[in-house]
């Protein structure tokens, strides 16, 4: 009966999460590059196989489809997001221990990532198809590896099993470059991990074959030769001073998007680790105090205090460097805790896997620029897996503590979903009103076309592009605004004043 109740509660939680993401997919407006992919330019790129653009054949083609078919876009958004929550939970939590709060908590962690990262993944369809879908493909493969280590069942016919893994490999390789590179390392490393299961090791060979084939298709695109020879105007490599570029990228971008702006994640992670290291008498007491102080101090600053200081009053680069150094101290304290202060071999190994995965996914951006918030998403995804693992481990200690975590996690999940629905619903309402207002101005042959900015445009990427950006002209074409007419995006709060005048 207990198992049946767990199944029912998990079933209803997954259904609720799916409905939530379906609604979120429906109210997330197209923006930025979505306008380009939905135009003739997207079809032109498709016609020559994206030669000279990039090698993301699968994600590019999917983006062309979903920018033209709202039903497919909404269903894709709902299914991919729900599966991401499901597989993230299943990677960390054994099936017999899964409960409704696990899924709700996982959903909340993904929804409370930093606003810039959210805007370029869940809030931007083009970013979603590359980075969020890419994270799902990673989770699916890791989950397959996990169940392969202890499962000897032959639920699928061998031919079908091999075919599905081969297709997964090809699709994963043609989604986005840094995930392709990461999965190549993971797939070859998994041969050692699966050494006790010869059947799954052979099946894994089909995944690796598909991945290698997809990688060859991707990286034979001429654009990558241009990038690595320094002939691409947008993406390029570090030509001379790799160390200086690494420092600049980490201090001004990586540290900010991964650590500084994800204080909630870091605070939950820190509290869980502190509870684990003080659970027993193992380890030096002074060392415990030092690492606890560093981790808790930084996570509190990232979660609460950082936003209270007007950084614009100071030298921004100096402030970024200071926070970057603090984040390195946080990482050092985290590594010391995992290595010397936590006595749980299984957890230790899993945490090291998350850390190495996060590093591998970030490493290509040390060489390739530019680096934006969306590039941090997959690294943050492994921080989420680490947080899930730690919280489940801590909450399993005592029944009373487990109940506290259970109720807090459910509240956290439901509140996060309601919060995002309010935010994105407000954006959707204004976005839907843009078209009739523009048509009304066009009917009057207005020389200046005014468009209202979204109330929470920080949650949607490039919804009001600046005049110098390419998407500015794309939005004018999409809305049939002529070149002779000027387009001005009016701040949300000043709209009524502008219209009345």
C-alpha cells in the first residue's frame, strides 16, 4: 500500500509538472533569434545544411519547425521540461525512494536559476532547444548508464536497444558543441564503468558510434575552421594570451552566471554539506569550522547581500574580480569538504562526477568566446544534481527531518511554479497586445511606431532589441514596419504617459 501511495503521489506530481510546463510553453513569447529562425532566413540556412553557420543540424531544424508550429512548440516545451525533471530526479534518487516532493523540488531548482540564465534557456525558445534539450540528452544517457550498472533485465530486444542508443548518440552530437565534446568523454569513460556488464558495454558501443558519427557531421562544417583560424566575426579563439582570456572570462562572466547569481542553489548545497560534515566526529574540528564559514558566508552573500550593494558606484571589473576570488575560495572549501570531511564513499564519488562534468562543460568556453548566460546552464544543471543528491542524503538520516524537508520542498516547488506563471503570464499578455497596437499605428501611417516593453523582460531574452542589433530589423520585418518608419520600445512603466501624449 505504501508503494502504491508513493506511485500515485509521484504520478500526480509529474502530471502537475507537465501541465505547468505546457502552460509555460504556451505563454513564453518568441523573441530574439526565434524571429530569424521563423523567417525565410531560417529556411535558407536549412537549404544548404547550415554550412557556414554551425553544425547543430538537429537543434537548428527543430527550431525552424517549432517557430512555425505553436502546437508542436508547446508540446515540445512541455515534454522536454518534464522529462528533464524526471530524469534529473531518477539519476539521483533510487526508484523505491522517489516521492512527489522529489519532482517538485527538482522543478523548483530549475526554475530558481539566475534570471539571466533563465531568460536564455527557459525564456527563449532558441536557447531552450540548444541548452535545455541538451541537458535532457545528457541526463538520459547518464540515467541509462546508472541503470546499466545493476540491471540485468533484457526488457528491450537487442536490435531495438542498440538502434535507440545509436539514434540518441547521433541526435546528442548534433545539438550543441560543448555537449557533444562532453558526451564523447563520457561515452568513452563509461566503458570502464560498464566493465562488469558486457551486454550493456556492447550496446554502449552503438551509442558511441552514433555520437562519433554525429560529431564528424557537426565539426566538418566549414564554420569551425573559420572559428579556429580567427576568421569568424562573432566566435573566435584566444589568439595570444590564453591565461588572460581565461581570467577575464571567469571573473567577468563564468563566476557571475554560475556562482554569484545562484545564491539559492549554493545556500541549499552549503547547508546540506555542513549538516553532513558535522554528522560525525570524523575530521579536524577547526577545518570544519573554516570551510563552513567560507561556504556559508559566500552563499549568503550570493543569495542575499550581493544585491544590496550598488556595485555601479565602484569599478565593476574590480568588484567582479573580488567576487571571482571569493567563488574560488568557495570551490576550494567545497573540495576540501568532499575529500576530507564527508564519510560516504558513494556520495563522494557522485559529487566528484558532478564536479568533473561541470568543469568539462565549462572548459570549451575558456578557449572559445563569447560566453553568455546560456552557456552556464549545463554547468548549473550539474550543481542542481549535486544539490538533489545532498538533500536526499541528509533528509534520509531521520524521519522527522525527512518530513520537514518533504513539506518545505513541496511548498518550494509549488511557489516557484506559481511565481514563474505570474511573471511569464504578465509578459505574455503584453506580448499579445503588441500586434494590434502596431497595426493600429501602421493604419495611421505613423512615422514612429511605439512598442511596449514587457513588464518582466529580464525573464525573456532580447524581447526589445536595441536599434544596432540585427534582431531589431528582424522584428520590424516580422511586424511589417517599413525601413522609413522608426521603431521605439517604450519602458513598460512609461507606456501610458507616452500613449496619452
